[in-house]
């Protein structure tokens, strides 16, 4: 079965329900999501000196960033949260789709080195289980200060081929200011409200044997779930060049080919609908990926930029396809998923859309560490101001983004 996830959420747990409908994904205040989270979970808040930029983290939900805002308590809440599932207190061993703007997963999902399937099982939804250490339970707070939290988790995992991995995960979430963002190459003009946070994710081989390709490797996989709207367009810059040298521009075969009115391949950039109305997914190979992707919601005027540790000259990325693979290290470096009904008349899981990044495969000797940094930024302000940020970070202006599906 040629299925793959990260997109995850797909058919599974439809019974978990949709926390917000398409009519209510916009306009939810941060204080309302914060109050809900505090009622049902343990929350840690990071707040800027002005009180406007705020980030809500959850140690009990695997150290994920649940949501953020650039406008203080009354500002918009940017993360998608599955309220129904959280309020139920239920644990779904297939996947706890709690939501959140930055959650930690590990790849690969499928294949002969899969982490989500037991040895010998068929690659189908019934046999698909998120590894418990990244699906349930807390990530310990190892250290914290006013603007950062350091989570740590020791894990033992066994892949489809029977390889045992003892590992330690360190995950540092930091609230960034304008100076930090400027160092990353994104200058923030006056007039733009901003919240930015970074997850620094480190994977250490805590065992006694090296991790080698022949028995399977792991990768860091970070996924952010955001509120969709009919006017949200995902923007993915890519390296242009001949397919004979760099391979296909985009992998859009995850759930069947994405229709042309939902995916546009332009000059050096992809446009993909993030409306939460049609289940689909795209992937960008390490040969094509640039270390950035983003989205623009023209309705609410929110520009989202995600920066991540790029491939550099690495091309060995784990493959998550649900099949025994010819190229187990021919996977994607970045992905975007758009939620929607799995079948006509069915409820979507969210709806939401995702921006995802992955690290190269981690071939680590005992004690060695691989790091992967994933930075999320949201901007609001006059279009003329946001246009400058979009051109700088994504290489395209807002008008081109807004017109991507109007042509």
C-alpha cells in the first residue's frame, strides 16, 4: 500500500473528532485556547517583555508547542488544537492527534526500517501505530528560564527489521525576538507584529552499537499544525533545474495526484492550498529543498515563515512510504499536508494544514548527536510591510501568492 504519513493523521482516529470546524478556525483568541489548555493539560508559557508575543508549550503532550500569538491575550491563536480529543482524556495508540504548531516525531514511518509498523505486519492502517514515546506521556523539563524550556526524553525503539535503538532526545524551545530573527536572515520592518519560536531538536545514540544504513536509521521529523482558511496558500521555494539532474520538482503522489487547481508549480516556487478542504500532501526532495517554507492567509492577514536546518550536501533522507522500498534513503526534506474529508461526506480530522521539515538520516556512533532546528514565525501588519518580509524570506510577494490560484 503506497501510503505515507507525517500526514499521518489521515484516516486514522476519525473518531477523535474535529475540534474546530471550517467556520471557527479563524478568530479564536489566544486567551481562550490558553484557558482551555490550562483546564485540561499542564501548560508552560513563554512571554516577551511587551507581553504581546506568547507561546504555549505542553510537557505532558510530548513537549510540543501548542499555539502562539503576536497580539497578547486577545490576539489570534495560530496553532490548531484538537479540543475534543484533549477534553476526552482518551489515549489512541494509533495516534494522539492533539494538534500543535511544533511537535516532535521520528522517521521513517513505513518501509523495511519503519518505526510505525511491527516486524512482518502488512502496511495498512490497522497495523499503523505511532511509537508510544512520541505519542503519549511527558517529556521531562530538564531546564528552563524565562524565554526557553529544555525538554529531555530517553527512548527505546525497535524498527520493522528488528533493530533496537536506545536514544536520548533533547528538545529546546526558545522564544525569539526581532534581533534573533534578524540573525536568521529575516529583517522585521516597523509595523509588523511578530511571534517567533525555535525548536532545537537533538538526537543522541545512547546505545552501545553504531546506527548504520544496513539495519535502518532514524531522522528528526518536526510537524506544525495550523488553522486553515479558504484564503490560505502554502508557499514552498525550491531549487530550479533539470529533472535529469535534480529529479522531480515535487512529490504529490501521497494520497493520489494533487489536482492542478490546488498545486501550482511556478518559477522556483510551489503554491499549495491550505484550506483544510481537500486531503492532500506534497514533498520536496533534499536535492530540491531550500531551508524555508511558509504560508499566507489573505483573509486574516497572517504571514507564516518556517526556517529549518537545510540538507546542505546531504541527500540521505529516510523514506516513509508504506511499502518495502527500493530507495529507503530517498525521502523528502520538507512537506506540507492539507487536511480534508477522507471520503465524500466524511468529517475531516481537523481541519488544519501542516508545514513539516525533516533531518537527514542519523548514522550515529555511540554517544554521537544529530541536531535539527525548526523555526516558526508569524507576522501581522499592513500588506506593504508583510510583502517585504515575504519577498525576503520566500522570494515572492503577497500579490503573487494571492493570485496563485486565480490564474
